[in-house]
C-alpha cells in the first residue's frame, strides 16, 4: 500500500499529475434510485430490515456525503458499491438518512465533511477488479484531492473508492469526469 505522504515527498508540487480543476472529478454517492428502492422495501439489498435510529453525530452518510447530526434519524444498511457480481463485489455496512434526502448534488466537488484523511483510497480497473499496486493511504487531516488526481491520472485506474481507514467501509467513489 502506498502512503500518499511518501509519494508526494519525492515530487515537487508542480510535478504532480493533475486532471485539472475539481470539475475533472466525478464524485459518486449511493445511487438515489437504489436508495429509493431500499427505503420503499424497508429492507436493504441483502434482506436486512431498515431500522431508523438517532445518530450520535459522527456517522458518515453515504446518501448525501456528510456527517450525521446528533439525534437525526439514520439507518445502517448492507451495501455493495459494485455493479457486477464478482469476488471483488464486497458488501459492507453504511449509514444513510432513514428517510429520503436530497442526495449529493455536487458531483464535481469532494464533499466538504468527508474530503480529508485518514482514508484508504482503493483503486479499481474498468472491470471493477482491485488494482493492488495503487492502493493509497492518506494520513489524518490531509486533503484527498492531490492523491485522487494522481491516482486517476494513471491509465489503469478507472475508479477510486474512498474508504474509512480503520474499518475500510466504503464512503464514496471518485472517477475522472468524462
């Protein structure tokens, strides 16, 4: 696993690969259509009942890409960010708003409350298999943007999953904007 600090320490800022401005990134939260189906069925895609509970105020919401506010109604669901069945299609716990929300409206911008480390940036090929060579750790309080631009400038990297460092739970995906 690469450490973003060690990769960037060896390179001057002007030499870092860049895709351009933040509009060159496409931030992908959980698909609102999938969430609508889950909420309507009152079970997630793996058969677990949706149970609303008050937030403690630290939970990252994968629907609108922000931190839950204390006592706001949230739910924990099992979720896979993959679109194809494969050994790479992991399922894990993610928090969502218990009721429908506006989603994440800023696809060209990293979410303000979830844009810094500590995070694991897992890279994937176009077939959604894991690219082991480019997995990157971003240290606490470091901005994810430089590492995301670097990773997405590599021709083999089709997508990057931003994940919690300790639990490695999926938070959101980032792709190069087309």
